[in-house]
């Protein structure tokens, strides 16, 4: 199970006007993902990144049978939800952004869909909702127009385009305003164009 280990940067939680929660990818760390926040046009912002135990949120593909990723997946969801709840004690949800890359992008969308609300914005850099088959009955709430960005390559080796499109449809049915950007032959990374798009959409 994951420890609750949060790395914080930026403004103090008790004094900040906004927050960005950042979720790292497989094999990475909280320290790796936090510098991403510097690319966005926002001030007086509390930054928080949880650290996955062994640097992995769940052991196998995000499209594997659910049992293959448990209990790690449920523990990861719990960690992120706890961080959102504790942040929301000081900063309203509509001023909290949630972002992630790769495995962290999948976790970003999964937590947001399970606990949909009017967030300030959501950005998934190469990710989709989690599961061999998506179980829409576990997604609850309404995004009330929250803006969501999903970016990926058209032939990404880890995240099929079909799952990104399916995720977009589900999130839109839950009231999200989703902008999907698909890049031909793009490597498994975050591009400057994606950062610019997120700045335009969310900030």
C-alpha cells in the first residue's frame, strides 16, 4: 500500500489562492513532476505532489484486469482523494487543478471521474481512464463545466487512442468540457504545444 508522502512547493496551503496537484509517472518521483507547474501562468499557488511507493502507482498496464493492479490502484486513488480533500479544507475545489503524466495522467482522470466536481481544471498528459473495461457505475458526480485537457500521441505505445476517445466521451457525459489534442508520431513525453494549450485552456 502507498504511504501518504506529499512533497509541497510554492505558496503555503493556508495562504494560497489556488492549488495544483501533480501526479508523476511510472518510475518517476514527486520531485520530477513538480517543476512542470513553473510552465503555467498562475500566482500564489500551493503545489503538492504525492510520491508513489516504489515510484509506481500500480504494477501493470492501466488497461490490465483490475485485479492485477490491486490493492495498489485503490490505495493510489485513496492517496490522491485524501490530498484533494485536505487541500479543499483551505482552497475551494474550483480553484484546485489536478494534473499528471502517463501513469499519473491515468490516475488523474480516474480520481476526477470517481469524484467529479467543479474543479479549476484537469490536465492529463498521455492518459485515459483505468481498467480492462471501463465501469461507468463507479464514476460519480458532475464536473459542472470543468475544463479538461487530454494530450497524447496517435500511436503511443502505452495509451491507445481508442481509450483516450472513450475517456473523453465519458467525461463529457459527466459535464466536463474536454479538449483532446492528438499528435502524429509523438514520443511518450510532454510537449511545449501541450503546455501552451493547457495555459490557454485552464489559465
